[in-house]
C-alpha cells in the first residue's frame, strides 16, 4: 500500500488480514493508476476534459448543473466539511439522500475532503441506520433535509455520530464561502479507502464492503469503458439508488468518466421514469429486470425511442424479458452480474455478442471460472461455483464472512454458473437457491424464467419447500398480470406450461398466488423471506 493520507485509521485497521484479501489483477494499460489518487477529483477532471466545463452534468426536474459547477460546488461543500464540521481524512461520512444532484455533489465533496463515503438508502429506518453507523463508526453525516428526522433518531442509538448537517444548512454554508473559493483535494493514496458499500440484505444481515479510490475508477475503466460505452453526448437515467454500487456506477461514475449527463426523475415509480426518459430524450438507462418489465407496460404511452443503451443488473435477466424489450424498442439489453463486494459488473456482453439468457463473458480486466466444491476448475458444460478476480475485490469491514468470500485469492460470489464451449457464462442459481428434489438439482431462477414466459405471470419467485418424500419440492409464488385471477385451473395451467418449457421434473409442485413478492429497496428478490415460517 502507498503511504495513507488517513489520519483516522479505523477502516485501514479493520480491513481483512492479508491472507484473506483478494488477489488483484491489473492487466490493462488503463488500470495502471498512480500511487496518489483522489477519485473525486480525478473523475471531475475527466468529466471536464471530455465534455467541457459547460457541458450538462446533472439534470433535476427544475434545474441543471454543468460539470464546472459540480466541481465548484463540491469544492465549497468540502470546505464546509473540513472547516465547519472538523472532518479529517479517514473519517466516515454518512450520506443519506435520494438520487439527486445534491447527493451526487455531496458524494464528490466527501471524497475530495478525504472522507470515506457511507451512502444509505433514503427508506432506511432509524434502527437500520443506527446499525450502519455503529458498524462503520461513522462520525459525520450529510443528510437531505426531508430525511433528517430518521438520522436524528438513529444518532441517539449510535454515539459515534457527532456531526450532522442537513442539505439546506450545507447549501447555505457552501454559498457563504468566499467568492471563487476552491478546495485542494486531499492527496489520498490510490489504495486509501474511499467508500464503504453495505450489501442490500438479500440474504439477511448486511455487510460493509470497503473500496479504495482506484476501485472507483476501475469500474469506469472496465465495464463502463469496454461494455457500456457511454459518450459525452449521452443522458443517463436509472432506478438503482446511488447508495448501491449499481446506481453509483451507472448514474455517477460512468457518466463523469466521459463527461455525460445524468437526469433524475422527480418522483419514484416507473411512470415518472418513463416520462423523464421522454422529456429529456434520455439515451441510456440502468435498471433491474423488474424495471424493464414495468416499462414494457408503459412503452405505448411514452416515447422511449431515444434510448440506445440499456443496462440490467441486480438479478439475472430472463431471456423472455430481453426478447420482449428488444421487440418493443429495438435495443438489446446489456445484462451483467456484479456484486457490492466487487463494486460493479464483471461478466457481461454488448451488441452482437449478447446471447439472451446468458450473462456474457468476463469483462476486460477480469477473469472468471467455474470451480467445484474443492476449488478445482471445471471444464465447459459443468455446473459449479463462480470464482472471479480482477482489479477489484472483496474486503469486508471487520467481518468473519470474509474467509468464505475470498479463497485462494479468488472472489466466490455465491452464484452457481455453467460455462459453455464458447466461453459464455450462464446463470443457474444463487448457491443457497439450489433446490434438491428427489436427487435432482434444480435452479430456482430457471423455473422463475419459465413461469415468466406465460402471459398471466407478472412476477414469480421459487424456493425449495421441505417435503418428506422428495426432500424438497419446487414451490412457486406468482403475481398475476392484470386481467387474470387466481384459480385452481390457472394453477394447473401454469404447472403444465412449465413442463413444456423446461424438463418436467423441474415444474412447481406447489404454486401459490400472491399480491406481491418480498424485495429489497433496490428491487432484488428476497427469497429467504419466502422460506420463513408463516
């Protein structure tokens, strides 16, 4: 590691031991980073160089900011953090706000000031916030004014949090800085911690994933550069929260790296998203498969023809959704698998290289392979655990689960995959979503994707339910599309339909109709909640 700029060494002192850290690979010229690097300052330098100082950067419903203004305002915010709030390099800063221009500029300010960003979902409750604050020993917080009450309540249970400033106060303090006041970004090391991203909780208790300044640039110089391919003329929209790395990359880092613009919908929901795409003639979209299915219902009501690049992550993209979107818009969705632990996507494909149903190939800069239970590589055609390495990797903050995720230098994502003869990776299931029924291994997502091909199915979730004869049976939970009502006849119809799409032994012997499926606040399915006793 380079000489750290961190005065507060809490994160550095709570990284995993050296033998549990991932082996990093920097095999592309663009991944050769200098020893001293501040990701916030470097991204804004790239944005201004590529797009120009007056290029649109952030577009709110009623206001726009150029890249030079983003740079200047984040400088002023950084001055407030250091001068008024007493921030020293290495302090953790809770960033609690919606997807908005304010949140993005505050994110840049924290990095410039040498702080470690801990961004959180706006919908988190005080107890959830207190857990994050306590785990990361957060001392400072920048909070959107309308969300301040939850942070105040959390502060009472999290004594490490001493300095809190809401967005209105921060804006006023920043504006009061001397005219032309600039901030010299802290001279952080490339491997100084820059952010702690907490996992979204699809399997229970979230984990804090530490990423360095160079990691932030690496996701722009791998997936964004080689697969997404944004340019300075793009306008990006998306649903994933900036608090999670899918949203951070797609809505902040990727556009900044090329001087593109990001627009924000004024309200949550897919109706507002579709309206914003049409209003701003957005060219790029980031959302989960659930989002694309929702937008398909709105495609006839809103002009989505400006879209040229569509990215999906968060969960596997069913071939049926990919094909339906392509038929409706002419755009083939870029699917990808990433993880909070790896900071972003590491397997994907674009354009003519996309094979609907397959995730893709290893993104340039990354290596991926399928291994057996003993860690030995498996040949094409075999199903096994996915192992990945590259310029980024998993570093849990003070968490015993590190030893399970990183083994022999490889990151084990918890996914079961199959590699075909052409080098494409095909998602089978999460390792904890494999169903063993009468000796057969059945991947829950495969059954879900089969159900989604039926016109009556809007959403589907599948788990293994205990069965005295078979060990487990396939149990499906189905949300119906408008115009269809639950019935025994429809249940039998869906079960028969699945038998015709995939091997008959995989059909759901149990099938319940539900009004909604349990999901994280990022829209990812929480199968573990379906397994809880009722």
